[in-house]
C-alpha cells in the first residue's frame, strides 16, 4: 500500500526462514528482527533505497545490490 511516500508491506510466511538466515549471517553485527524484515522486503521488491536511522545498515549486502542507499 502506498500512502504519502511510505510503502507498507506484510512479511510473508515464507520470508520468516529467510529472515532467520539473514540474522544468522550477520550474527556478529547488531542485526535485529526489524532489520532482517526490512532486508527481506527490500530484496523481494528489489528496492535500492531504504529509510533507517541505523548506521550499521550500510554493512548489510542484499542479494540484488552491492549495498542499500540509506535515507536520510
């Protein structure tokens, strides 16, 4: 759903295992469930740009990009 520039997406059941896999891959970084959910949805939608205040998010490497463009 698109509303005033925000995209709201549900986490699909099949993405829960992927979130667990991503969290395991980045276990040495401060990745939490919210970070993993943002990564899996961004990968599914092939998003380049994500909004987050977490500086460490730059360290995550999605499958479809070398790195995310972080906003702000």
